[in-house]
C-alpha cells in the first residue's frame, strides 16, 4: 500500500495534483536521541515518528532527521546513522511504526564534511572536506550538549572524492533494507555537498573545484548513484541556496543552484526541498528572484515536487500553496509539540509552542510527551 501511495504523492506526473493531506510534510529535525554508543535508533525514536505519521492528522510525508552515511559523516553527538547493520535494524523499528499508522517516511542522507570535531571522527582523525579550511560553526560532543568549535579538516584527495558518492549509495541501500519509502540527499546547510557546490567554500583547483561544472560534479554523482539504488521517483535533494554563513557563500546562487536544480530535474528526481530562509520576518530580498528560478529549472527539466521550507507560519504556508509558489510545505519546529499538525491546521489551531531547551538530547520530555487534539 505504501508504495502505491508514495508513487501517487511523489511522481513528477502528479506533482501538480497533490491532495490537501500530502501538502503538509514534516521537515528533518535533528533531535540527538540515538542510542549510544553506536548511533542507533531505538523504540523511543520509533514512537516519536509514529506519533507524527498519521497521514490524515499529521504529516503527509515525514523526512527523517539528518542521518550520516559513514563514520566520518558524523558531526554531532547522538545522531542516528545509516552505515551499519545495527543502525538499519534500529531504523526498521521506526519505519514499521510509521507504516503501521499509514504514514510515509524518507531517510535524509547526510555527511557533515568539515562541520565536525576530531573527537567525533574515527580514531580521532581530522574531519574531511573539499579543503583544509575550518568551519566557523560549533558542535556538541557528548550528552551535555555544550558547544565546541569545529576542528580543522583535511582536504580530500582527488581519488577520494568519488568514495563519498559510494558512501551515499551504500547508505541508500541500507535505508531501502530498513523499509524507508525513499531518501533525501542532504545538500544544504554548509555540509559536504554544499561545501563542494559553493564557490565560497570550494577552493579546489582540480576536477572537483573551480568552474561550476566541476563544483557540481560530486553532487551530481551522488544523486546519480543514489537514484541507481532507489530509483529517481523515490529520491529528493535538499538545498539552502541563500543561507550565507561566514565563508559559506556563493557568488551567484541563482546560477549555481539553478543549474544544480536543472540537473536533478533531468534525472527525474521526485522532489527538490529548499530552505528558503532561516528568518521569514527578515526575508532575504533575493528570495523572490532566486527561488522561482531554481524551482522552475527543476520542474521544467522534468523534476517533481517543489517542497518549500524556511520558517513558514501556518498562514504563510497556506498562502504559498494558494499562490502556486510551492507544491507542499515542510514544517519543522511546529511538528515537535504538535504531532497532529495537519489536523490543527484544518481546525485553525491551537498550536503549542516548542521548548528549545528540549530540542537536543534527553529523553521523552519535549519529544514524545504530547497529546493530540481531542485525545
């Protein structure tokens, strides 16, 4: 049943004909509650996702929290991976619970690249990235969730870069075995594929850097390899074209991500998921020009759904759908205390506010404790 429903939701043929329930997606939300050691999902994670899986009351599609595809892909404590058999078995608990509620779930495939710390890396090695320039963001290394500066990466050698694509493909195969309905490639938020894509971070002079074609070589290779595992109709890709952060910039995001979107669309990917902004109250003036250019490039090339994300209120999301700006909206923080968000939208609320103190780490508090409407 889930295969038929998923194809109806995500097939490019039906991208403009989504019903109301499938227009509300749950965005990926890092919650740092994997069982340690091993970064393995467990019963509490299964309960959390199942609570939000009812397609009539919750999410039409759930995108899992970001899930590292190899040991070097971890950059934060207690994030569940998808690179060992034990992790795949843990995720099977989750997908079974979601499917028992009639829901759909895709696995977000993640590699942080340079956004990490040597304490989180195998053997205490340096993180890897396109160059040896240190990320200026911070991470957390243990259950205290206290932030630490990232440490200096080492640049991947020319012959090592294609191995990243194989890690994504292997992870996709494990996700398929774990029962996921599809996968989303994480190419946003300054992580490894974004690091190769943007000219502000990719300073390489070999075949993996410099020209736009070279900078898109790895993201394109990853998408192709993942499609070979899952089929393009079950694969999405996430971008954040305007998320400037320190050196994580691109000199022409419309051109860069427009071309990436065109390539992904030509492969027939099911959806393109864009983080349009981190703060909709202070919207980047470039959004109105850059986002439609990227969206149209993807869809005109044969891609499926354009999934909008980025600090949307319910009212703003509903307006974006009504205006044809997006095919569906991915809500993140609102889904934390409101597992039945779609039903609340239909009833006009009320909406609980999330507690930021419970976002990362811990137990059921702020995670699985929420009662649905009319419970």
